[in-house]
C-alpha cells in the first residue's frame, strides 16, 4: 500500500484494474436493481475477478458515495454489501469508503 498526501494509505490501481473496478460496480448495481439472487450475482462478480483488493475498492467506492450523498434509496449500500459478499477485502473496503466519502464531502462544500 502507498500513502496519499495526508499520510492515509491508498490503493494504487493500474488502468486495467480501474476498468475492472468500474465493471464490478456496474454489474453489482445491475444485480441489485434487478433483484438477482445473491448466489447468481456473486458468481457474475467473481467471473470478472476474485481479487479481494479490487472487490474491496469497488465496494468502498459504492459505500463512500452513498454515505457522502445518500439519494432516496440505499442502492449504494446494497451494492457494497454484495461486493463484500463476493469476497471484498474489508480493510480495503473501509479505507476506500472513507477516502471517497471525505473527497465527496469536500467537493460538495465547494459548490
């Protein structure tokens, strides 16, 4: 792990890994919206990757956005829960969620 400017550990991803994280979020979001059975949704996510770090980053991004800007329903929390069930690293999840939430809250206050 690498630390960011504030000394907070941060996960650095390659371009291909960033695309995988985005795909994981999209697949998880679609599964939640379509009420896909959990076992089937987990299998779909694990076909993309079983890497706990990438699953953790995707879960953290979904959770961090939901926590910073909760909009009408809890799909962000449900997406994060599904990604955790698929094998997300909980430390990476927590770190990423905190980082995303902090950045979004800072951004929203500027506008």
